């Protein structure tokens, strides 16, 4: 197109989205400008579109402003906003008027890599011009001062994103910058800082990362960082020597002046070095967007370099370093590198701190690391527990601190240590301990806290728990409380005063299953805290018959099942709330979710401890229902273990024992389960069968025979195999009959083991001997039981308490709330 042909320029504005400014009291209008050059005849010859934005600042906006009037004024004065959008403008203005100042302040304080603040030495007395780029490149071939000046002028151009595309095309300039950095970075910190800053400007945009990789600026930056950290150590050593010399000879003024001069020089060098470290680390942080590049950094020991930098005092540098570590910590290999060095100990020094951003990013890093058991232990040893507890009062940091505390509370070793913090009410810790002193079982701490607080009057967690109104409690908070309640010491402190009463009242009011889970954990501890539940058994039983949420009913059943209190009249409770039909109906396979059916079985096991209750349950036909459930759930160890425990409880009582032994096939099922692979099931089966064998001779013989067969199975199998392998004459007796038939082993008492001389080799004593022994009719030498009939430690079997689970731990001991590590 010839210039003479162009006659007219036409602009067209098209309105776009409308939104509030993230930090200021202003509206942001996005719009599009379409410029068209028209020819002499009015036909378009050249056109271009550009997206723009306009910021409408509202300095007069305050709490007393008339929103409707202001909205009309904005629409009238800004042609980019259509009058039809007046309601939208009013809504945005209303949001701005009510936006919290704290949120604005936080947004303003956020540090973005692209907003790296200028440092001392890049100010110029002239304005850089993109058209003079060749002149600036020529300066890079001069001495150090001219190189610094040329690099600074190019930096001023690079800080404007609009110039980056043009600079990218100038391979001469970028190649010269990379060469000067590679050759002269040791000669001038200012020169190295300025050139790396130029490449940092490119690193702020992902599409330019290939350019930085091409010139190998990332690897060079890591070498520079490593070198500077070594220089820092040398400066420290040198300064310490001068300081020591000054202390040793205080009267020597020359030494004093020399130390003061060295200190002043050190601070000057430190300032420049930290500027270099900041810009170099920001560059690497931007490049680490690519996980392959991040892996290369890890191979060059980036984690150790960053952790070493945590010793610095510059808050801006520390924010950057901790942010970088947080990003790296989401990968297992990097986390393991951090675990090998004193990362947690150095981070603990930053908690708490006055710099809000630094504190926040430090807590986020600690949260990522707290997924590791070993690092959680280091956090406790670094005295972070009371520090994190104190942050629960900080509205900004509360949630992250709570998540870290929750992770720590998952470890049984540290649950008791929360009693020494202000997490739970303990305004009078000594009073609490005195109150619970009779039979108080306080578990020892894994290691003593460094500094236990004095009188703690701030019940942080409990206050947060009760301040949440009728809404569901935050998952992090209630999960943390559930874990705390799993510890006996914490549970007793929580119950102090009206603690349990308030918890029960709130749980029953809002029907919160997680709060009821917390109460269930409290109920599992023996001692005074369990006796407090007597006042609430009626309330809990009332929830079972109602059509409540299934999860809530499960926790109510679990709480009642934990109440093994002698003074509790279970018979009256079952009759008053008509619970027996409910329990029987929910034993049918498929009648409800497995979790609810399991809790019903556990509840029956607890109730069966009472003689009259066991009879009531037996008459209702619960025992056949249990056997049917056992058949249906025989692959589920949890069900099997708890059902067998119900049988164990019932065989203690005469009425139910006769029903189980004479009217059901329960003993046969127990014999089959006697050699189950699960240790808990075997233990409960053995004890149940021992009681059955004591009261029923016929079943006793069957049980003893099966035990003998199992105990000697390997030896008997070896004998059978040996007979089969021997020559044919040896397989038959003199009368031509087979020497041993399959199943005849037990008819050969001469094959029995000799139990410490009790059974002679001639087989004069049969297996029934052991039954007599179990009934107490026989004793070993000196009147003591024979060692062959005791366990491996010479102890007779001890009757176990109710199995906590089929795997030897409580499912409600800790509550896991899932969330991922933060990037």
C-alpha cells in the first residue's frame, strides 16, 4: 500500500468484561480497539485489532457512599460501559465497598517473581531506547564499568515486556550478555546481577525458557550461587577472627577500628550478594516450571544450596528460598533430601515472624513436610508444637497451622504432648491432675518438651469448636480434635468441668457424626472420664431407634459399646429403649451397611457381659442370627473376630452357654476357626473353646483331639509319607493287614510325644489325659503345671479383654482427613 492511497483512519471500540481491581478500589474495563485504514473510495486497506483495558479508580468510595448514584456517574462518564450494564456496575461497587481491608492488604503484600524490586546500581541518568541497542552491545566489549553500564541499559529495556520480542530477535545482544556473564561474573557482583536480571525478565514468560536453556544460564546461575555461598562462609570466618581478636584485646584501638571497618565492609558485600542471590534464585524458580529442568537442578544439589541460604536474615530473600523449597517439596526425592539435612530446625526459627508472607510460606512448606513421619518427629523436637498452637489465634495462619498440628496428632507418640499446649482447656492443669489422680494412667512423653508453658488460659481448639455455631465444623478442626481425644490425658482434660456435657449437647443437637466420633474416642479410655458417660447413655440409646443418619448412629453405637461400666444397668437400657429388636433386625446380612452391622455385633458383645442381658438376647434368637452372619461374612476378619467374642462372652453364663453348646453348631464353627491365620481370632477362639471344653465332656474331647492333631500335624504327615516311601514288606503287618491306615494315627499311642515324662513311650496315657489336666485334675512335678502345657513363656493362657479389632488396633484411634501437599 502506498502512503498516498491512505485517506482515512477509522477506529471502532468494542466493550468487553467488567471486573473489580484485585487490590485497589477501582473497576477494570476490558475492551477491544479495531483500527482500519480506509482508501480514497472508503474501502478498508489495512486493519488491526488490539485488546486494551481501562482502570476506573474510585477514590471517593467509602462505607457511606451512595452506590446507585456512583454507578450512574460511572456509566455516564465511561463510554465503554453500556447503560444496560448499570445493575452489574452497582453490584461490583457494592462488593468493593464491603471488601475486607485485610484481604486487600494481603493481596498487596503478595510477592510475584515478575515484580522483582529494583536494586541499588541499576539507576541511570539517561533513558534507554530500543533503537540504540547496538550501541549498548558495543559497551559490553569495553572495561567492567562500561560493561555494567551497557548491561544496565539493556536491562531497562528488558523490564518492559513489550521489548522482549524484539530483544529475542537480537541474537548478537543476547549472545554478548551470555558471554560476558560466563567470563566476568567473578570480577563484578553488580555486572553478574544485572545480566542475570536481564535473563530473569525473559524467564517470567514460559515461551522464552528455551532461550535461557540455549545459553545455559540456569547451570551458570547455580554455579554462581554455590560460589557465593562459599564466599559468605569465608566472610563469616574472617569477621569472627577479627571480632575475637578485638574481644581478647579490648584496649587495642587499632584492632577495634579494624573490626568496625571489616564489619561495615561485610554489610556492604552482604547486601550486594543477597541481591545477586535473589535474582539468580528467581530465575531458577521460574525455570523449574518444567519438571525435567527441576530434576537437573536437583541433581546439581539445589536443595542443599537453598537450605544453606535459610541462615540469612533478609526477609525478601527468605520468602524466595522458602517458596522454592515448598515447590520442590511435593516430590519425594526432594523431600528426602530435605530430611537428610537440618531443614526443619532452620524453618523452626522462622516461626513465628513478623513478616506475614514469610510466615505463611514457611507454614505451607512445613505442611508439605509433615506428611513424613520422621520429619514430624523433628518438628516436635524443634519445639514447633507450642509455636504452632499459638498461631491458632491468628486468623490468617490458623488453617495451615491446624493442618500441621493435625498431622502431628496422627502419631501416638506426640498426642500426649498436646496437654502441655493451650490447644485444649487446661487453665488449672494441676487441678485437673489432682481431680483424676486416683488410678490415673498417664503415659510418658517420648521426650520432655523444652519449655512447658505456665498457666495456660486460652482453650484455643475447644473455643473454636464451640464458636462454629450450628454449622458443620471445619474438617481440619474436627479431625484434629478426634485425634486429640484418642489420647487418655487429652480426653481427661477435655472432660474437665462441663467439657463433655457441652460436646454431647452440641453433637446431639446438630447430629454431627464427626463430633460424635470425637466423643466415641473419649469413651474408649478407662477411668473417671468413662464414668461421666453414665449420665448420657439414655440420650445415646435414644438415637439408635430413630431414623438418624447412618454414620451418626454408627458413632452412637460405638460410644455405647465402649461403656464397660459395672454400675451401668444394661438390662434396663435395652428394655426402656426397646433395643433388642433393633439389634436382631440389623444382624441380617444386607440389612444395612457393613459398618453399622459390625457396630451392632460389637454392641451385643458389650451387652453380653451382663448375665440377664445375655439371657434376654439368647431368648430373642440372636445366637442363630449371629451364626448366619458368620457364614455370610466368613471372609471378613473383623466380623469373625467380634462374633466369636460374643460367643466368648455368652459361654460365661450358664443359660446362654447351654444354648450355644446344645442347641447350635457354634462350637463346630469355633473349632474350624481355631487355626485361623489371624492371631486375634485364634486367641479369642482358643479361650472360648477352653471354657466349652471345661463344661462339656464330649465337645472337650473333640476340641482336644483337634488341638492334638493340629499340633502334631507335621510329624504325623512325615510318618505317613515315610511309610509310603518304604519297601512294601514294611507297609504291612505279619497278618497281611496295612501297617497304618490314613486316619489311624491317633489310635497309636506309642507315636505320641513324651511330654516331659508325663506320657510314657508305651502309650499308656491317651489324649484324654490333657482334658483332665485342663480341668485341673493333674499337675506336673512339684505340683506345678507341666511346661509342655503352658505357652512359650511358661505362663498359663490369660483371658483376654475384648479384641479392639481383628488386627490389634482401634479403628477410631486416629482420624485421617485427606488433602494434598500444597505447591
